[in-house]
């Protein structure tokens, strides 16, 4: 897999140097995704987004470990918070540490993938589980329900 992505990067870097129109390369190693998106929007001459940022206090309700079962497989997914953003780690069929983008109250899209995570809970707002929705990918589907530990 590493060899594939190394070759892919070489291919895209070479293509960018030969294109007859402006390109933008963004180093994402610092993990400051909001800043990267704003750079891309500026480059494309699009208006800035009013993407909702989540406060650390709000994030505490979502952050934690969530257990799932899918057939004979059991596992744990972690929702974390860093740099003002939520991330999911360990979600089957996805990359490690996927950024979550809030789309509505308690609903987050898994960035760059066709999955949504909806957080559900008690009447006082305490999250007790997470429900994943999205299509089947090449190697399977997401478990639907994740219980908060």
C-alpha cells in the first residue's frame, strides 16, 4: 500500500509540473484541516465557508470509545478531538484518523468518504451511541450501531 501511494504521489507531482494551468500543492502534515480548506477555497477563488467549528466543551460529549459487533467481528472505534476538530479512528473500511465534518445537530460526515455518523443519546443530551450510515464499499459495509463505552 505504501508503494502504491508513493508511486501515486510521484505521478501526481509529475502531472502538476506539466499542466498548463495553475495548481496548488498543500502540505497537510500539521493536521490543520480548516486552514488547508481555506487555502484551497482561496486558490479556487471561492468564498470562505462558514464551517461550524466545535468547541472542546461540545466535543467532550462525543469523544470516547464506541464498541461494535458485525457478524463474528467485534471492535472499538475512538472519537477524538484535536486542533478544534473531531476525528474517528478505527472505523472499519476507512483510513485511520478521519476528520468529522458537522452537517447538522449531532450528525457528522466522515471527510472524503460517503459515510455519516449520527450521535444519539439521552433526553439530557448525553451521547450513548453512534449510528453509521453509508453504502457498501469494496471490502464491506460499516457496522450500523456503536455503543459508547
